[in-house]
């Protein structure tokens, strides 16, 4: 499949990025608060794709094509369709106009 870049209407999904505020919730887990929203094209990877990327076959992995944003780092989480994902990898393109963010389902219930 040939990569065509971001075109009109391609970024159909909204991601809610969250960062830690340094506190813990009632269960003792690190609490996260809203940081910013971003538009993206999200693709859920199959089990065989997950294994090829180095994850276990049962992990839910997504890749998100979005405009470059220097605020997106590996210490963030994002919410998409009710699931919380941990940012595993951020890969900007060479001219830093676009980037691909890989996320792994966190397992938290929102």
C-alpha cells in the first residue's frame, strides 16, 4: 500500500490525550488528567500484526496517523472509543509535519 499522506477527511477520530498530575486515585494508581485533543486516523492492528511489532498476540495495538505535535510523548495516555491506551512509540516523518503514534490498550475502565 502506497503512503499518500494526510488528505482532507482522513483524520476522522478524536483522541483525548492525558497526562499525570502527580497524584494517585483511590486504588493507588497514578491519576491522569486531560491534556489536549487531537484528530487522527486510527487503525486497530490484528494479532499477527501485533506479534510482528513485538507485542503479545492478545494485546490491542492501534496506530494513529496525525499531524505532528511535539507535546505527544511516551509518558502520555489517550482515550479513544472508551478505551485508554498507553503511548508506546512516537514516530514523526522526516519534515515533522505528520507522525504515527502507536498505542497499547491500558486496561483501565473509563
